[in-house]
């Protein structure tokens, strides 16, 4: 019969019953764990900004549908306009095509295409997350007639994340007949 002697291995714990990591192993693991958020953070930020741009575009689609219905219901006199003035928290509004503060849908009883204090406010949407919203033409309002249509052949909006990343942009394309489609990752309506 062969006799096998028990010897103390370098892999066995120094103290009976103790299992664990050495201090250098623990510090290396801690360093890797601490650096993980730094590696993931930029991608998370890009994802959040893409989501916010898409959410703003979806809200505009819902507002356009609501405006069409309100135009039909009220026999016209419904206007969708960009937010300006004290409700706008952005420092600079460049042109009527800049809808980056948000928009409001109202009943334009006197026909001046401005929301006066005595006119019915149907909806107000603020864009406070840094998303840039640009209309394709230099007009700050869209008027809806009694058939729920807006003037012109179509309209488009570009929703660009605060980072300015064009591949995360959303293009909103709408025909005068009311068909609205979103093109993600583009700033043009003729993209596939």
C-alpha cells in the first residue's frame, strides 16, 4: 500500500478555514469595478440624449394629431406655435424656425396667430432637456383649418440631441394630408 503524505500546498489557506483574496487582488478588483462606470458613462449619456430627442418627436406627433382634431372640432381657428417669452428658459432663440423651448396649441379666436391671455390654451409642451427642435421653414406658427389641415404641402421638424450627434437625430416628416412619419438617425425627410 502506498502512503501519501499530506503536505501544505501554496494554494491552501494559511489559516485553517480562511478563504479570500490577497490585498493586491482585492485592490485590482476594486480598481476595475471603480473604472467600469467611466467606461460605460459616455454610451449611457448618448442613449439618454437619443431617447429624449425621440420622445420630443413623439410628443410633437401627438400634438399634430391633437391639432388636426381640434381644427375639425372647432371649425378651424386652431394654431400651433413655438414657445417664446418668459416661459422660454433658453438664453437665445435664433429664428422663427427654432422651436427648442417647446410649443403650444391654442384656439386663435381673433385670428392674429398669437396666444392671447383670453384665448383657450389646449396644450403646452416645454422642451427643457437641451434637445434642439428646428422647423424646416422660418415660421413660428402652424394654423389648422376647419378640415384639420395646415397650409402648405407638408412640414418637417428636426429633433437633435443636446450633444449635436446627427446620427441620433430624429426627423419628423408630415404631409398636408396628415400622414406623419419619423426618420431616426437623419436630418432629412427624403432619407429611407
